[in-house]
C-alpha cells in the first residue's frame, strides 16, 4: 500500500494512535462533566428565580396595557 504523506504531517504508530484517541475521549468526558455541572447550576438559579417571581410557583400576574 502506498501512502501520501504531506509536509508537516506525522505518521503515528497504531499503539500510540489508540492511546491518543483514549486520551482525547477522557479529556472530552472531563469537559462534559464540567459542562453538565455548569448547566445544572444555571438550572438551579433559573428555578430559584422563577420560584421567587411567581411567589412559590403561582401563576404570574400581568397587566395588559392598551
């Protein structure tokens, strides 16, 4: 099999490639956990805000201006 290697490209042995992919997946998983924690914090803040402005979950009162 003939390979075309361009300037600046590297050939990575299969064993190293597998370790690299696993490392990238672990890094992505760690990032996902941080993202989930941030979203959960924002949802808690939103819940607290909505509970506050609706006086414990009651319907919000509005005034229609004509």
